[in-house]
């Protein structure tokens, strides 16, 4: 592998694990050469050229990616300042890129052609009313998870709630709740991946929400006792829920670059869900709710598993996502 190429990729994917750098460089060498971008091309023409390259390679939302990549190339701000897709339109059309900018843009385009998620390349993404920093390999929040926030807000039991989240990732759900809902006074978030915990912390600091968020490094379902409060009003999670047999069906963008631990739910997709419910049995009062994002098969296979838990739960409601798939389960502690 070319050391210079690896260095260029690493400069773009700050803090990326070694395997992601190697995977990206491997795709570079396996891909057909891409047309060079001309420094004299007007910015709209650059966007058109990049869009055509991405379209030909089958990359999703090619024009949006092209706009983000050019905006990223033109940005001189630090990682805490979000890059937006239309930033490049605020620059005069006849602006010419420097040789260094062209080299950076070509590397960004090649990374995207190698299926590196656009969120990792630009370093941020929008989630509801927030713009969150994104760093590899932390799981990128999906549009359907925005609905999880609404499901939770509609079922808060009282004012001044104390909530527990398992697996915050970027912090998207917890930070949205803290930003949008005055009834939530405090959230504790348990995360087993240090990279994700640090990203949640950085996003909380960026949004000025650290005073209402407590972070705990640890894994639910192990013998190691977690430093948690005695009780919570509601527990929620977007846990790893993909059935292991379905992992090979994931797109390269997800399978190659995101943390599979945030996706792999085991044989039945319940390897993390069941320990969450065991924990909830000890942390919720009777009537307390657990709200989970799940695979559409789980409303059918989870109920019979509930009978084997130490504490009793019942399925109170199943909520469909915007695609009309069973996506969220509301369970009540009896």
C-alpha cells in the first residue's frame, strides 16, 4: 500500500481505526482510475463532474455527496464547525481551487467511491434539529431513529424525568431529548465503546448539554457492576438488533466502515435486548417503560422470551416506522 495514499486518507478520516484506513486504501487500488478534476473548472462544473462519477459507480445520493465533498474541500474551519452541503454555493462560481485543494478533493471523491460514508468524510450529519459530529467507526444515526425520539417524548411519565439510554453512539437520541424536551431533567447513557462515549461527550459539549448528561463506560449484561442510579423513570435504546444471518446483506458502506458491534444482535437479534430488559427489571418501578428500536421480526419472537426474565414485562405497543415496518417496541414492567 502506498504510504502517501494512506497518509492522505488518514488526514481525512481523523481518528479512524487502522482497519478502516487499510480498507479504504485497498478500495483505492482495486478501483478503476477516476478522471482528474481541473483546477480551472468553475465550482458548479466540479459538482457536476463529481456527481457523474458517483452516479456511474452506483453511490447513493450522488449530487448530495458531491456538494458535501466540495464544501468540505473549501472549508478551513475546525472539526467543531459543521460542513453543510450548500456551503460551496456561498463562494463565487469563478473561484479556482488551489493544487492542494484539488488533491484533497480528488482524495475525498476516491474515498466516497470506495464507499466511505459521507458522514465520516465531512465529519458531521444532521439529526432532527441537531448537527452532530461523526467519526469512524461510531455508528451513524439513521433517519428512522429520529422517530424513536418522538416515541419516547410521547410517553414520558411525568415532569423532571430521569432517563437511561443504553448505547448512545453519537449521542443523537439523548441529546435530542435534552434539547427538545424540558420534561427530561437528566439522562444517563451507558456505552461500551470508548470511541462512541467520547463522541457523545464531544457532541454534548458542542451543544452545551453536558450538565444534564451523565456518561458511563460499560457493557450491559456482564458481571461488571455499572455505576448507575438506583432507579429511572424510563429506559430506551437503539441496540444492536440485526440478526446475524442478515449481516452479509448490509451495504458495503455499512459493513466495511461502521462498527459492527453496533449492529450485530446475535442469532435472533436479541443478544443485547434481553440484557437491557434484565437491567430494566432492576431499575424501573412497576409500570415503568422500556422503549426499543428493533428488527421487524422482534414483535413476533420477543414476547415468548419475556416469560424467562427475572422480572415480568409485557408488550404495551408496537410502533411502525415511516416505511410501515414494525420498528419500535414499548414494553411495560409489571
